[in-house]
């Protein structure tokens, strides 16, 4: 997709299998992907990073199979992408 998206997904995939990056590093990746339009602009970068870290931590706790990792990646991908119709392109709160 884009360098920001690729870096975010690579960090998340690494977090699924090993250790999560520092929260501020993950937040920076989320923020960059929001600014390039590959992550929904209505998502808060700090909370999104926290929830990605929680999903990765929970998945690691399962002693994940390849299917677990693939499912976590699919869930994160579908959650992060902006809606296909009526997507906001500019970052910021919807309210």
C-alpha cells in the first residue's frame, strides 16, 4: 500500500510474534498512516496504538498458530482502513 501502512503492519506482525514496539513508536506509525490516508482518520492514534498492542499481546498469549496470526492481521487491517464510501481524508475527530 504505502510506506506508512507497510511499516505499521510490519510492526504489528512483529508484535504478534515477539515484543510490541514502544507505545510512542507504534503511535507514530499509526499517525503517519492516518496522514497518508491508509488508516481511518477518525481513529485516535494513541488509543489505536494501545488497542493494537493489546490485540498483539493477547494473541501472543495464545501461543499463536499461523491461523491465529493471520486472523489477527485480518482483524487489524479491516479495523484500521477507512470505510470505502464516505471516508474522510483529513485527519481529526469526526465530532
